[in-house]
C-alpha cells in the first residue's frame, strides 16, 4: 500500500514509517522539520533507539521509504495518510491540538480523491469526529470522499522497534466499513490480534492504558514509601506480588516517578476531558499527585544528608527518562535538576551529569550543569551520587572504585540498581526507593558482630 506519515521524522512517525516500509508498503515520511529530514536522507538517525539504524538501512536499500517536507507529494502519492504529529500538554492539562489541526487543514487542502486519514497521534476522545469536520471544511472540492480512522500507538521508547514490529495488539477505530477493510489490509502481514471498534472507544483505549500504567507506578512508589517507614524491603514485596498472575511484574518498579513524553500529559489530558464530561476521576488525580511527591522526596533527602550544601558536588547518572532512549521530555532526571538548582540557587553547588547517549539538555539548564566525558570524572570528589536512569552500564559499575573516587560516600539510587547490602557493607550511606534505613542498621550490627 502507498502510505504517508505526517510527522514522519518524529519518534512515533519515524518508527511507524520504517516499520510499515519493512512490511512491504511504499512509505513517504513527511515532516516540517528540515533538519531531521536531512539527517535521515544522509542515512543517520535523529533519535536513539535500538534496532532503528538497521531498519532505516533495510527500508532505504529496498527503496521503500522517502523523507520529504513536501506535503503535496505525500498526499498525492498515498491512499492512506497517517498523522503522527505531536499532541503536547497545553493549558490546564488540556491537549494542545494545534499541530494536528494545522496538519489536517493542510492535508484536506491537497486531497482530490478518496483517502483514508488515520489519526495515530494520541488525542482526546472525539478527535476523529473533530478531524472529519476540519477536513470537510478545508477540502478543495467538498464532494471529495474520505474517512477518518483512529489507530493509537502503544510502542514503548527503549523497546520501540520490537514493539512496533511485533505489537501485542493493534487497535483500530472506524465508523464506516470501507476504512475497516483498508486498515485490515494495512496490517494484514502483522500476525497479532486486532481490536476493532468505533473511533471514540479506540481513542479511549490509549488513555485507559496509559492511566493504568501510571497508576501501577504511583502505586508501587506509595508501597515503597510505606515499606521504608515500616522497615520492610520492597524487593521482597515485589517478589511476592509479581508471581501472582493477576498482578504480573511489569510497570511495578519503584523509582523517581513516571516521566517521558506520554504518561503525564495523557493522564492530565484524560482528567481534563473527563472533567468536561462531568467525570471527576479522584483516583487518577491522586496518581498524578503521588508522582509529583517522588522527586521532592528525593531532593529533601539529598539536602538533609548533605547538610551544608555550599560548594558541594553532586554527580547525577542518567538524563533520559528511561534506559534505551535519548528522550528527555518530561524526564524525572531533568525535573530533579530543575528543582535542585531552584532550591540551591545561591549555594554554588556543582552538578555534574553523565548519560551514555544524552550529551546536552535544553537551556537554561544546560549551562548550569557540567557534562564530564566519562563516569569517572563525573564521580571524582562527588559528595553525592544520584542514579536517575537505569542504563545497564550503570549497573555494572565497580562500587569499590566509586567509593574511593567520591569525597563523601553517599548514594541515592532512585532506580534500585545497586545491591544495597554490598553498597552498605562497602561503607556507603545509601538510599534506594522502598528500602528502609533500619535494614542498614541490621547489616551494620551483623558486620560489627562478624568483626568481633
Ligand atoms: N513517543 C512515544 O513514546 C509515543 C508513544 C505512543 C504515542 N505517542 C503519541 O504520538 C504522537 C507523536 O509523538 P512523538 O513522540 O512522535 O512526537 P515528536 O515530537 O517526536 O514528533 C512529532 C513530529 O511531528 C512533526 N510535525 C509537527 N507539525 C507538523 C506538520 N504540520 N506537518 C508535518 N509534520 C509536523 C514535528 O516536526 C515532529 O517531527 C503524540 O500524539 C504522542 O502522544 C508517542
């Protein structure tokens, strides 16, 4: 099938375009971002994601993909046009639909015969109906036929290529039979369950999934806080929970709270459009509130442990919102830096940051932190190490070496990547999430007994 992706160099657009190309479609990835188009036309990638370079090479070698900023070509040459433009957080948590509305108007203006318009961007329930009205109002010839379909995307950054090529399900929302046939043809080579429904239910599936995932994260963070206070170990609690098939193990990692480009903004959007439909959602509001507490708790701990922070050096490992991606949108690490610097404005605190793939962040933050070339320089003479992203290479660090590199042996491990018994027995002060400090006293007394 001939397919165009509008927003085709974005995270979702690019992976979708390449994935559909590998499945044999002729794909045009259209985007307004000339820099990313040029990068891709040079065979390079604008984002970091495992397996994506191979996908780009294969699709280009097989002549199955084109990157362009020409909307006319994209619309004229494709029977199916998929919109994957950004839908960021707008005022009061509402979704900012301006990119989508703009793209719909421009697409409508180019259509001269039947097209299926697919909304892949995450957008509030009712967006497909809104899209239909916008397209109708902007067609050159008001009798040109078209359909609007909802096809939300569920890929997880850090695992995005695998998730797109082998999704657990594909959700399609259609309001007429003709577009059902076209969408089934598009995904015929994907051997996975297809959930076929109306556009509104399809739009809602995406919000329900993200709200549920966010709830699990906030839930386990709350359990972690209780564990710390009642001297229990969240690792053991998780072992006991995850073997229950009704619960499972994914998205139950205690940590700095959820971040990234989707969960927070989708949850806020859901709360906002539900509010307009007279649904209050107290549970989901609490999920958001719980998430905000997480970073503040970490900062309060760091400040209280460092006591006098003037002139101290903090080393932060990890900037991306999770391992396997260079995406720092709404990253807990970025929030931590913002809040730390805001709180410690006049203290001449030094913050050194290392991430294996992210080498800078947006200003004004960028010039307020130092990016050493390697982990060793980051940790040298540090008074506190804060682990913010669970990159595998951080898990393999030599803790004894870190102990000797740091000026003050204090670790705040927001991803629980280090074995706390070992860390503690080396002499560090250590805080994980959900691990009570009383447990260290037990280790301490065991150590003392073994010395005696
Ligand atoms: N990133 C994820 O993990 C993820 C997962 C599932 C769903 N989503 C949803 O997918 C959508 C896209 O997210 P993303 O992370 O890929 O965003 P992104 O910012 O990486 O990409 C959006 C792209 O759209 C382009 N664009 C904007 N206006 C345009 C226009 N008028 N014409 C052509 N291109 C235009 C931008 O230049 C950009 O390249 C969002 O609705 C998001 O909520 C994202």
